[in-house]
């Protein structure tokens, strides 16, 4: 087939020998099957921002590190340079997440290289060597559903232990290889500690998995793994092999609203005192001239 323009630089650099066929086109990228020497891999070509249908980028980018203050200002202002940097950061996020998660033992495609908006990575195949199907394309028996659900929950735990939340996990972003589920599509992965939406995204990821597998094993729809693993994560106690029950009891104690308001008022008063003291210290002798001297007991 004709080589897509975006993959041409990889061929020129010897990273890809031939584009075999298109594999799929999604909301954020088009994926092609390519030959690299004797290996068959896939090349993920990211779509430009104005051609992507994934529009909730802002909440996913919260907490992500940038190279310097100039880049941060440009990205915030939306200048031409800023838009380019934002797009580059969006693409780099998946590359960084894949390497990070693969190192943590999460079942993700192995990344090989990234050049000019094209990610070269492992092609996940089924037992016959064909491209592995997505979960939404398969029918499962109840016992299989329970087994795969438990496996995916453990992958989510591993991701959280590595400090990341997928952010868009569903049956469309999980492939079914011969050894079980493989998690894909990670450009929207968020830093669990730095993103204020991380818990909401974690709950949605887990709920999507419970809902999908619950079609085949209904009891899975009643599980509450997200809150359980998050409580352990916040306490610094979550481990890759932490036992989970799928149950979680909400805290039913009434919040001490008056106590919280007292704390806020006290903090405001202390802040005002410090500001006044700082302003007074910054005033020179000329500004103080003409003021009445303080009483003896304050001198």
C-alpha cells in the first residue's frame, strides 16, 4: 500500500521497512501494521488536534510537567507555538506512560520508538497471529469474564502503584491476546497524585470494566474496587499484590462544618497578621516619620 506521509521519516531513518496495511482509525490516531526487518509491528500515527474527536484534553493535562515556564505560558496562552507544544506534550504522554507502565509490569504493548508524531510499538496478536480483537468484539463465558475482570483490576492496581490512572479505560481500549487482556491507548493517562480529577477517572475506568464484564457475570456490577484501592493509595499502603475485596463502606460520620469554618477563619486572620507585619517591615523611616511613638509597654 502507499506509505502514509507521516510514516515516511521512519522509513528514511530505517525504523520501518514497509507499511503492510491499515489496522484501525480511532478518535485520536490511525494505526498501521508495518514490517521492521523480520518483525511485524504497528505504527500509531497521531491525528492533529483539530482532527481529533477527543475534546476533554484540559482535565487530563492537569498536573503534567512541562519543560520550562516559557512552554507553560505558551501552552496557557494558546499561541501557535503553545498549540504545537500542547500537541507534542499530549503525544509524549502516551510514550512516557507506556515505558513507565511496561517497567512496572502492566500488560501494555511494548513501545519501541517515537518520531515525528508516530509511535512504533508491539503489534498485539491472537493465538493465530492475527491482530488481537478488542474486548467489545468478543463474547465471554461467565467464568472467563470473572477471570479477565480480576486480571484487569490487578492491572489498574499496578498502574496506580506506578502513579498513573488510565483515564479512558473501556472495552474499546483493551485487546484480548492469547495470554489475556492488554491495555492500550494511554495519551490521556493522568498523574494520580497531581491531577484533581484522578479519583473520578479511576472510578469511571473501574466502573466501565465492571459494567462490561458484568454483562456476562452480573455480580461484578456490584463491586466497588475503585474506592477500595484509592483508600489504600491515599494511605500509602497500596501494593501490587494488595488483597482487594471489591467492597467499600462510605464514611457516614457527619462532617464538622463549624470546625472547618473556624480553621478557615483562623488561617485568614493569621495570613492578614503576616501581611500587615510584612508591609510594616517594608516601610522605610521616611514613611514612619510623623507617626506617634508607640506607648512604653510596646517599645
